[in-house]
């Protein structure tokens, strides 16, 4: 029998889950590496998908030989990707449709991202309705993904228990964060490979997903 329980909240990763921005990040990383006579391949870029910016920046700085402080690199990448998103936001299939239904049914939502708050709020503000009750960004937490802190913080702000929430993620780093926080984590396939394991839920897309499908996660 299908479950009848609505999620107390639905928690959304941003890059790769809500918006298809990973190629924006890759091109910005490659341009910055080139400015400093370094190289950063597509494989390098895909290898840091899902990591919080502080960790991915350390890898980029070391591998590409960028002679800037990590905070400067984060600012430059955030500026570049935010500019690209300001010109065109490639929304992931089904994301806005599901968000609209969640809002219509009064289900709480949060955006939980490793990107900086100024980028996250810009993306959230571009949705043509109030999509999120709270935003937890990379500069709002001490420990980024795969640590559970971002998702635990979102649940705390929403006043809900993690085990009553659904979380959407497109990377293993994000999935581990959501799973370790105790949410009903769902991997949404995109660029980064998602490793199957007993009990792990992986969907090919959010296209066509409705609230009734989320109830089934609580059997």
C-alpha cells in the first residue's frame, strides 16, 4: 500500500538539481585557471561537483596553480557564474512545476546549497513565485556537504524533523549530506554518477514528478 503521509518539507540542492549550472561552473573554473597559466579539464570540473566551495576551491587552486587566496577564488567564481545565471538560468526539468505544486499544497521548502548566499538568493528570486521558505547557503554553515549540517540547519529553520522531509540531490556528496542528516534523500541523475546502495532512492528526472509520488517515499 502506498504511504499517505505528506512530507513536512522538501529540501532542494541548487546546482545540478534546481538549475543546470554545472557547465557554467566548469567554464568559469577553466577561464580562471587559464588567466593564471594553469589548466582545468572537464574531468577536473566534474570531479568536484557537489563539494562545498571551500573544498573545491582548494583543489582548483592546487591543481591549476592559481596564486590567489581561496576567498578571492570563491568571489571570482561566484561573480562569473552569477553573471551567467543572470543572462540565462537553465532550469532542470520538472523543478519549477513540482515547486509550484508544493507551494499550492502548503508544504514547506528550503534551498540548501554549497554556493554563496548572494547567488542562491538571486536564483530563488528569478522563480516567478515564492518558491522557498528558507535558504541555507555555503556561507551560512561551518561544515558544508557532505557533512549533514546544511540539511540539519534547514530543518531547524523550518521547524521540522529531518526524517519527515524529502531532499533532492544530484551528487554523491549531496546525497551523503542529506542521508546523514536523516532525510528521505532522493538522487536526481545529472552529470555526476550516483552510486546505488541498499535503500538509496535514485530517480532519472523530476519531470512529471508530483506530490503524490513523494508520499510513496514514506511507506
